[in-house]
C-alpha cells in the first residue's frame, strides 16, 4: 500500500521516468513473447528459437539498467529523519523501492501481453489484415505458463537489481587525522591558533565547497581488460564465414560469439567510463587552470562514478550502431521490425539512463551551486563550466566510440 501511495503522489517528472521504465519493460516483454511465438511456429528448429531468445538479453539488460538508474533518483525513497522515526529506515525504503519497481515493470509486462494477444487475434480478431499472424504463430496455442514465466523475468530481475543497488551500507570509517606537527621548544605550550596575519590558512568549515575526490575510480584497468577480451571474441567470430553477416536482423547458428563479444565490449566500456571521466577532469585542471577550468574539472572528478558508467554504456551502444552501419556497406540496414524494436529499446534505455544520471548529479551538487551563487559567482561562470564539461566529455568519448566501432567491425567485414 505504501508503494502504491508513493507511486500515485509522486512528482510529474518522477512519474515520467517511471512511465519510461514501464515502456521499456513492455518492449522487452513483447520481444520475449515474440521469441516464444517463433519457437511455437518452428518446432523443428529449436536452435534458432533459442538464439532469438538469447538476443533478448541485450534489451533485458538495458531495461534493468534503466530501472536501477530511475530508482536511484526517486526522491520518495531517500532516507529522511522523519521517516526513520516512523520506522521507515534505509532497509524499509529499499523494500518500498523494490516493490515500486515491481509494480511498474509488471504494468509494462501486462501491456506487452495485451499487445501480443491483440496482434495474434486473441482479443478482437486479427488486426492489420493478419500481417503479424505468421510472425507471432497465431494458429498455434499459446502456453500460458511459459508466457507468464517470460513476462515475470523483467519485474523479478529489475526488483532484485534495485534492492541490491539501494541496499543499506555501513558508513566507511573516517580517515585518521594527521598528527600535529611538533611545536618549537621556545614556543609557549598554550599558544593559540595562528591569526589571520600569520599566513596560516584557517580551517574551512563550509560543507558546500567543492572538494576533490578521495580516490579515483578503480574500474579503469578492469574495463580495459574486459574491452580487450570482447574485441578478441569478436575477432574470433569473424573467422567463420557465416558469422560475417550474423547481425541481429540476420541471425545465424554461430552468431553467439558476436553477441558475447558485443556484451563484453559494452561491459568493458561501462567499467572504464568512470575512470575515463575522472581522467578527463584531471586533464581539464592541468597547466595553470583558471576558475572555470578548475570548477569544471573538480565537478567531473566528483561525478565520475555517477555519470561515467552511463557514458560508457552510451558509447557502447553508439559503437554497435556504427559497426552495424559499416557492415552494411554504409547504407541504412534493414533489420526488420523486431530487431528495430530491440535496437530502439537499447538505445532509448542508454540515453534515458544517461539523462537520469545527469539529473541525479545536478541534484547532488545543488547545495554547492547555491553556495557559489551566494558567494557572488556569476551565472556565466557556471554555464561556462557546464559547457566545458560537456565539450571535454565529447572530445574524449566520441573518438573512443569511433575507434572501438572500427575495431569491432573490422574482423566481421573480412
């Protein structure tokens, strides 16, 4: 009941993000049901049906990733003192968020089931003059337990992922303070702190000042290693003549290495994204930075873990799209309606997760922005810093995307 009430009373922007999750869940559920229908219509070719079902892992992973990103920015499940006094601590709020995610994804799965049954002619007759009857095996009886099992995959995985992401964590112990410097023997033991004219910097007690991050993200070496493995797997897949055209629209029996290579490449970019973003922030502050460069670099370093991973995912999706176009000879490929739906789901979830992470990052530094404005920082400085951050990220990730796309398409085009 609490999850339903929080869902109904949420802000319109939050409701829009939840509708995006429901739409992604509906699209993924529809693809899973279409894979089931293909297996029903081709009982003599179980390998092809299993391969179509395996390709659904890509939009499924994108949907779960978007769901976690939306749950992290939901203001209704943030710990508050008043809610903790009522017994709604971090653990209960995590359960509420998981329940809200399950409700949203279940609504999307039910919408997918209704659309699937409607296109098969199970509700009001065959629409579109029966154009989809052959693809969806309209003449075959639909196994209800199998369909419901496939539809339950998205809500179950999304709820588990949200619960794991928002689980209560013990606070890390604060670092030990440095030992005070030994006093001069001639100085009095009860000497007070240095005054403003002595040149010693007073202790900064402003909680809103932009602090440098404690440590850089640790996933860059792992991301590079996984990325190299993914490119190696794709190079191995390029040795087979049939796998050279094994794109999602032209599935072949040996295109599983292509799928594995793309997934490993995407995982490597997602792992390396925070480290690359942190490195970009460091480069912005190199060689006598001014106020704008210093502010832009510090913000990138602070937000590296939050926006770096979605940037890596978008980079992986863009490189995959570029490689697909390159393999089709530069012309727009004709993937078919189901493959187009899957590609639209993956790209839409990646972009939506990046925008959601940007909103979360802006919310996290709202107090810092307000403090800078109270100190008299002009609005042009903040806008210039934001533009500089965007330009630096584009200058780093766009060439990286093109290079990885060329390396991924090279072995498959031979």
